[in-house]
C-alpha cells in the first residue's frame, strides 16, 4: 500500500475512537458539573445618564458648553502683486518655456525611431478595405489568421 493510504486509514481510526469517547462522555458523564457556557454581564443603564454638551461656532471662535474659545484670524503678511499687463506675463512665461525646452533638448540623445509611421484606427480600417493600399504609404501585407479552435 502507498504511505498516503496507510496514513488516511490510521487517521480515520483515530477520529472514530475520539468521537466515540466524546459521545460516551456526553451520554454517561456527570450532569451539572459543567461550567455554564455563557457569561452574564449586568448592564444597568438606569444608573448612568449622559448629558449632551452644546457646541456652537461664531465669527471670533467657538464655545463648548459654558467655555468660550477665541481663534486668531490669519492674514497673509503680503499679498502677491497683481499683474496689470497680461501680455508681459505671457511673454515672460513663453520665454521661460523656451529656456527650459532648450535645456531639455541639450540633454536629449539621438535615437532610431521605432514604428515611425503608425496608423490611426480610421487609416487601418481604410487599409483593410482597400487590401493594404493607402495613398502615399507603402503597401501593407495582410496575413489572415483563422481560429483553429
């Protein structure tokens, strides 16, 4: 026999003996000596009463119950200057953009483009309908795939 079956048979015999002992204890064991299976908690809600506390808010602070708390109003030290000429601001923003673009382009490296002539969904549909021929593009070769399932 395989070792697995020997283990399964031995385990089954042990379980049968265990459950037989438990059933005999339940039937012929001493009655009334067991501990109660439940605990009893005394929840006397009449002794404890909770009172609600009023909380209110106003412009200068808030109050909890009879105590009042004042809050400080935070005012910024200086307001940012407002630009009156938007053309000057846009010109400065464009100039900063050009400077950042020049810095980034200086760090770029030359690479070989991969899939340099992609097709959009509409162009792909037109190519499928026309058999792979599009204006100004090389002819596409189509290989139909059949589902073998």
